[in-house]
C-alpha cells in the first residue's frame, strides 16, 4: 500500500485498516514466537505500514486541531 493510497482513504477506512493491520501484526508475532515463520520480513513490512497509517492519522488530527484553533481566533 502506497502513501498515496493511505491519503485517499477516509477516516473510517483508515482506522479500520489500522485496526486490521495491528491484529495481523499480533498474529505474525505470535506465530513467529511459536515457530519461525517463512518470511520474517512480513513483520517488518507490517510495522512500517502501521507507522504510515499512524502518521496519516496524526497528520489529520493535527490539521483538524489547527483548523479549529483558527476558527476560534476568527470568532
């Protein structure tokens, strides 16, 4: 998933994708602890995707807070 795909998601899709990816990472870690998984780079890729998703969530949260602060200044 590219960053452009992430930015094109609405908030609901973004949060559901983040929730699903966190659950997948948890399963990957558990499976890797029980017996080594075939491709441990999947764990790294999952962590990076979660970081990208969280970056977009935080960017949107920051933009919303900044926008509400500007409207409060104008009133």
